[in-house]
C-alpha cells in the first residue's frame, strides 16, 4: 500500500489556503489562488475533478509544485474504482459517469475512458487528511468511528470520503467540504469558538471557496458562466 503522508509539511509557508471542492473549475481555481501571497500552501480538500470542463488542468496544477497539496475526495475515489484499481463493493456500475466522470474523461480528450497511469498513481497516494497542532483538514467530516491512521482499508476510505454526518469536536479546528448542500457553515462550542467549518458552496452559491489559515479569512470566486456572482472576500 502506498504510504500516505497525513501531517502537513508547511516549512517556509506562512499560510495555508484550504480550497473546497473544485469540480473541474480550473479557471476559478486560478482566480482564487491569485488572491493569496505566493508563499501560501495551496491545499485542495479533494473532489478536484468531474462536472467542470478542466479536471485535467486541476490535477496537473496540484501535481506540479512544492507549494501545493491535495487530499483524496469521493470523486477521486470513484475514478479509481472505475478503473478497478481499488476494490469497493459500495459502487454501482456507472456511478462515476452519473457523477460527472464523463467531463473528466473529456478534459483528457479521450473517448475510450483512459486517465494516464501516473495521474491515477498520484491519486492513489493522496492522503485522507492533513493536520497540524491546531488544524485538521479532511474532505468530509471525519467519521467518529475511524482512527486517524495511515493504513486504511478500502471500506474505511469509502466511509472517510463519503461521510455526511455532522462533525464532532476533536479538540482543534476541523475544515472540510463535500457537503455542498450545507454551504458555508460553522459549528461552535458553548463558548462560541468554532470547532468545525464546512466551506463547500458549489451548490448553494455557485462559488469556489477558500479558507485562509491562520488568518481565518473566507475567499470566494464564482464558477465560470455565473455572471451574477462576483469575486468577494469576507
């Protein structure tokens, strides 16, 4: 099994830009990262591919530089299962196509269903979470029944990237995406301090959202074609 490096290495980086589900919207990604300093670590929450027109470019971006990291999301997991690189009894035949996989294939100019092996190997190596002393980042809310371990079975990966349950307080801020039907939502302790934050707004607001850590700033840019949305920061 490929070793997963789950603890973020941010040597020389002052900030982390945590990026919600990109879904093939490469142009929006470029406008988002242009709004942060160059010495910022760009960290994708996963679901880099599908639905949007430029999944290939999104993959190449995160594969291409030391200031970039990515997690595996459920859409990457479906991609791997499509090629039978992983066993997973949870998926029905055709589920990746139903969830936008055809757009990812089209971005590679392929009609026979082929994503290059080096891309698939990179996706398989992606961790399920990153954490620092004060921050925990995962694609979906981390399931309470899974230990934060590096050697996870296929079924555990499925549970980790598809979890829809509300997050629990794990003693540090947890930032995740995946639940686009929730939109931008924070979860607070009794003292009013956030212990979790969902930043996926691709469905509720049609924007790509970033969270700049440790500043705590939300940055939003519209997806292509959404003329009524404007770039904003709050």
